[in-house]
């Protein structure tokens, strides 16, 4: 098992489920509700599992890959995207299945998720493959899949997270990170004194 491969596999499953919804008979609201319900649970559990197991490790090891300037940007974007996905799921839950409002929420979720997956595959997964050992990738995959299996059909209650607080909680604590933090404080201090 490899967490980068498992995340990629689940992305493919998510794409397939959204395609099913697009092709599903519009008058079969029971079928639409069932397909969407399963997909919503997958999206919620997937996002929460990434935030519990994948992104904290990426923040420790990553350097930024693809078009990401650094690992903190990668993680911040991911948490922000997860929040947008969760918001769309909540909107769909409040709407009548098959209604215009429901389809708008489902489409918004698909757009947010598609954007997120493309960025994550290009940046975050590539970064982790370059930095993490195969052993660590296996260990995280086990934790990730165990979490999802335990949550099963119940889903994770969608809880938005503040991207900046998430980064602060999980970012590197080594000498390089401390030096960056100190430099950031000095810049803010200088900027603050300039505006006074």
C-alpha cells in the first residue's frame, strides 16, 4: 500500500461517481440520492483522512512541487478546497434531490473537487513521492484506510477548518521553519511600523 496511490485511486472513484450522476436518469430521484449519498460520504471521509494523516506528514517533509511555491501553499490550498467541497455537500443536503438547487450544489461540488484533485495530483502527491520513504507511504496508507473503513457508511461530519490554523498546527518545527517564522515576524514588524 502507498498513500499516494490510494489517494489517486480514490480520485478516480470520485470522478466515476460524478460521471454516473451526470448520466443518471433525471426522474430517478431515489437513484440520484443513493449515488450522491455514497459519493458525499466518500468525499467527506477522504478529505478528513487527508487532513488527519497525509497533510501533516507532507508539511513535515514537503518542499513544494509542480507549480506550488512551497509545501505550506500546497496544504493551505488543499484545506481551503476541502472546505469548499464540504460547503457544497451541505447545500446539496438541504436541497430536494433532483431540484435545480440540488444540481447547482452537486455541480459546484464537482468543480471544487475537480480543481482540488488536479492540483493535489500535480503538486502534493508529486511532492510526497519525492520526499517520503516507501515505508512511510505504506504506514500512512494503513492509517488512512483504517480511518475510512471505521467511518464506513456513516461519513465524517463535515467540519470546516481554518487553513492558516491547520498549517500552524502541522508545519515543520525544525531550524529552517523557525528561521522562516522569525523572518516573517521581522517583516510584519517592519511593515507594522511603516503603517503607524
